[in-house]
C-alpha cells in the first residue's frame, strides 16, 4: 500500500489494491427510462390481430363449454341433441384463433420493439 | 488512452478546482478511473453536480446522474443556500460536496463503501483501496488515480 502526502502530481497515479468490496445496498440495474410515448404504446399498442385472437379465444372457450355440456347431456338424456356442426364450430374457432396468433407473432409493432428493449435492458431472456 | 468523460456523461462542465479530502485537482480532472469508467464525477453548477456510477456484470450502472438518484437507497440533498450537494445512504453521508466559488468545489467527506467501492475520506485524508492520499496537488491529466 502506498502513501502520497503533499506531493505535486502531474500524471495519473496507478495504484494497486482491491477497490471492489461488497456493497451494503442493492445494486442491480440502471432504471429503464420509459418515455410517455413508449408507455402509451405498451398499454394501447396491441395489434388488431392480437385483439382479434383474444376475441376468438373467448369464442372458442364458449363453444367448447357448450359442446362438452351438450355431449354430457346427450349421454345422460338422449333427448338432448348433439350435432356435428357444434364440433366443427369448436375446431374452426380454434383454427382461426391459432392463425391470428401466428400472424400477430410475426408482425412487427412499436409495442414489441419497446418490450424487447426493456427485456434487453434488464437481461431478460 | 483515456476515455473522454463527455463520451458517456452528458451536461458535464468540468471544475477548475476540485478538492477531495485535502487533495487538490486542478484543471478539470476527476478523482479516479477504474478500468474504463469513473465511479465519481463532479461537475460545475450552482451546486456541485454529481454523477455516481458502479460496474456490475461488466455494465456501467448509473446510480446518480446529475444529482438525480436512480437508486431508492441513495438520497440526494441539495441546498442552493449553502451551495451543497449531500448524498446519503440510510441517513449516513457518503458524499458531502460544497461549491466554494464559481469554479471550485470541495468534498469534505466521502465514503463509497455502501455502493461497493473502498474509497473513504474526510477533510484530512483520502483512502482508496488501502492507499492514502493527503495534501496533494494534481494537474495535467484527466484522472488523479487509475486502477486496472
């Protein structure tokens, strides 16, 4: 260890030693500075197909519940009719839902860019 | 080659004179450079403008930028009347900086151990990683102390 007392120094002094110690406060990341525009995009910037896929998911769940209920009802009481078109409706809504999900996944949006920026900033995979 | 502070610190105006714990730095220099970054930068302003950085996982993390704290544990107290900037961790002062004149600032207390750097000093002396500096005058380069 070195001592420098009352000296005139004219160039950077390189010293040895262990400068890094355990901090007593939590230091993780620099905060991500979110602009109002970015915040608005994150909240409201969903693509049309994203909203459509949510609607189709709801339709699919509703049709599935209806079909399963009718199927069980048909097993208990043969008067309750169980039609094939109801199964087709479930399959078609599921198919449309997946198509929307795939389209939404591959269309670039500002919202996705901002979310990726935030993930990258915080090293989130 | 020295990295220019202005490359990663915005709105920074160098001080003509910076006194850190009895050590005088003349001509716009700063206290220390660790590898490629400077943990403490003091700039000119109505009150001392302070930048505090640490390195974590090879990334420079700004804890304080131009007197604005980005860490909830660090509290910056500014007094225009006294021309001081005081940084505290849990009510303990880790930096006490005061403008003496328009272009001169004095740091009379420093203790960066809470943020993980072994830099401690009072009005008499400064200790950096066990090395002691007292009453020195430095000019002619960007940093008084360098560490690899």
